[in-house]
C-alpha cells in the first residue's frame, strides 16, 4: 500500500503545494497551518545525548539564523516545554559509524511545536536536514509547514567519490562538500587519494610518497583526522582509496623499486591509462604494502578500504622476463590471473588490520573472499554479476559527473534496474547502493562545487527515496530550491560561476557574457581529452570551465517550445539575436574569450531563426523549402561542439523550426 501511495503522490505532482524536500521522504502527509520561525525559536534535547547530537543542534540554530537573518541563541535549552523544536534520541550509535546503521526518523510539525524522534544520532542528523529544508519565507514571516514525516533510506550506501589526485583540492573545499553531502543525506565520502598525478596524504613511514609524489600538495595526518571527525559529526563515513597495482606512478617516483619496470619515474602530468604498475611478483612489494596499510588502517577507522584495481593494462608485466616466468611457475594463465593473485595477497594484508577490501569491478574473481565489496564503473551488468557471485556491490556507472549528463539522465539511473532485475531477492539485497563519482581531470578548487552541485542532490534522492519517486518535473522544481539552500552552507556552485565570468570579462559588464554562458554546456571528459591537449598544469580558466554542466535556461526554453508560449519565446530569442553585438567588444578584448566569437555569432543566428519560425507560425504559413533546408543545415552544425562547448538551446530552436514546417 505504501508503494502505491507514494506512486500516486508523485503522479499527482503536488507542484504548487509540495514542500521543497530532497530527498523526498519515505512517507509524508501535510497538515493545516505552519510553525512560525522567529526570535523565540529554541531547541531542546531529550533522551540520549552525546556531543555529536548537541553539535548538530547548534549547527541547526546557526544555519537557521543565517538562512533567515534572525539572531538566534546557539545553545539548546534545558526546558523541553519551552522548545519550538524538541529532539528526542533513543540510544547511542556505533562508536565507529557502520554500514547499515539505523538512519530513520520521525518528524512532526504543527502550528505549536515541531518534534523530531530518532532511534540513534544518525536519524537525528537526517531529520534536522529535513526540518531545515522545510523552513521558507511566507507572507507572514518564516515558517515550516505542518507535516508528519516517517523517513528512512532505501539504500544503506550513498556515496560521493572525490578525486583529489589529478587536481589538488584543499581541505576546506572538501569540508564544505561534506556539508553538502550531509544536507542531502549522503553517508559515504570516498576519498580518492592517490593516482598517477599525485599522492595526497602524509606517510610518516614512507615520506618519499608525498615528498616526491605530490608537488607539495598533500593532507597531513592531523588534517585527515580532523576531516574524519568533521565527517562523523555529519553522519558520513570516510573510505580512502589507494589505487593499486595500476595508477601508481606517483608512488613510484619516490619508491621505484615497487615498479614492474626500472625507473626513474615522474609524476603523471597528462590524463589516461599509464603503463606504470607495481610488481606483483616480488615479496618486497607486499612488505611495503603491509607497512603502508598498517600505517593507514588506524588513521581511517572505517571498516572498508578501497584498493582501486582498475585499468591495469599489463604492458610492463608482458615485457618483463621475470614476471612472465612467475606466471609460468605459478600456473597463472594471464594478467587477470596475476592481478587476482595480487588482490588475494592485498586482501589478506587488509584482513590482518581489520579491513574489508573494496575495489573496482576489474578485481572481480570468484576465488576472492565474499566479504569484498565490488564497485561497478563499467555498467550494471558487472554489478549484477558480482551480486550473483555473492559479493556486496555498489553502482557508480551512470553517476559519473564528469560525463556532464543533465540531472534528468542521472536521476533515471537506478541500482535496482535493468540487468539487476534478473537477480533473486537475496542477490539484489547485495546491492548496497551507489556512489556519485567526481573525477579530477577538469576540476579545480574554483569550479569543483559547480560540477558536483546541484546534480548530486538529484542522485542522492535516487539513493534515499522510494523507487516510485521518479517525477522529473517535480525533481527539477525541488532541485532549484535545494540548490539555493546549499548556498547557505558555503558551497560556491553559484558564486564561483559569477567570479569566473568576471575574470573572463576583464572589467566589462558580465551580463552579455552571462547571456552566452547561460545557454552553453561543456563537453564531457572524453570529448575534452580528444579536443585539446591538456596537462595537469593547464589553467582551467576558460568559458568551458566556468559553464555549468546543465543549462537551466535551455531547459526552461525547451518547456516554452513544448507549450508554444510565443510571448515567452520571443523574449528569449530577441535577447539572443541582439547579444552578439553587445558581447563582441568583450570577446575581442580577452585572449581567453576570442575562441568563443563563433559561438556567440551562432547564438545570435539561433535567435534570428527562432524569431522567423515564430513569424511563420503566427501567420499560419509554412516556410519555403529553401529556408527550411538552410536552417536545418545550420542547426545540425550548431549542435556540434565548438571549442569544447555546445549550444544547449539549439535543439529546442530546431524543434520550433520543425513545428513551423508542419
């Protein structure tokens, strides 16, 4: 019944009246009236309490004060009868946050009081985020609508991977993204700390790792402890990834004896799959890894430890006489068998230190212990295969943010769909959830927030909310509200956009440039790599780096085309038609923008074509065949990449032309 009710709720839309909640709760009913949020707002804690719960209540007050501009007392009060929001926690959580801990909560809001009940501190944290999303400005003042919510997650593993190796991401940027994760109820931070382009953590046992492999950009162990505590306070587990045996160039710069081929080695500066690989045949490799993991294991208290294991091309193994001899001696058929041998050795080291091994789907081998977690980046087929073989699995395929897919496409991917539908109930239960992946080739501290947010909030809903919650229009409406709320946490997905455009404009008004930037979308990872020769040292300061992954203007314009709102369409089309003249002096004055002159001219022509199509529609006249042929040819070219950008409004303009043709 609950699934049917949820389906009917979403089918109904509730566009005008539904609260701006994301993820959408498992069960919600709305009441009459609202709870006023004013200077007398106070929080009280009852039941079990601990520093984490009290800190969460204090953050709630601080965020509410920032969100409303109302000065509020920071500390919870002792008298529950005077509380505007009463928080009850039943019992303690685990000393180290565990997979599958209870995150459920109940939240009730009436005109007199709000009450949050949770079995454990994790439920309190999740419920607080829901309450903060409920608060809105009304004609009478700030208020939270009357609701009754019973909520719990659909998947127990809801993660975000952040690659800090290919481009360095400072600790304060990581922290603010942890705040964003907590706001949308994600609970696993997958920290990709080492790759060919950089080793980003201090090792006291092997100081040449960061000394030679980081360009001086790495986290100290004290910073790591602080960040893990910061994440725990927000209900987030931290899982480190140290990719082995491939993607290890940065390890080999300081310790070339680990390699399968003689050095010397240098930090990787470009992108792709490197030949450099650890030697899995030498006992000294495992002695090194034992000592390194022994140092890292107590630093990262989470039970899971990610070893990577992806994209080992085997070239160094194939060209090494002693490695080929090792294969013959141990009756190993090929490189896959050799990597499986390596993984078994590493798994035993991890088990020695109380860790469960996690790796990408290339490590899948039936002979590995079943307590290993497989993370699928190659598709849901490998996800299902691992589940059938008895392994816990996590889906990342379909959630790669660097592919620049719109939120609607990301939102449609589900860990329990397609190939996994053929699994038995027991096999499907092995799918723990999913992880958003933010790889680092084309991110910097300046634009990383805009690549992660707000699209990740839509994926977070897929991980948390009932499977039936799929209404795309509702998702986009709520996503806009959540995106604004993320600003109050200090995320820069909005502010950095304007800052980067101001740099590009060089002191000129950014409005004409913003008109262009608002309707373009950047190329994805593969397209950028093929189009331009990038290195780790290439500045990420062009329009393609500032442009948002998904154009809101293009989406809204497409809706106007679908609704044939001629007045709304004309307003946009006139703006675009006239923009090149205003923008031309700015483009010519900046060496960073000169490449975008043809793109600006194309936008102007799109505006003209759209206006002509509207004129034909208004007259009820079919355009001449020659005009249609000319515009169709131009529109086909306008939808192609130009300097790693595409005009996202070209497809809806083409739709307008085709409407006129009919």
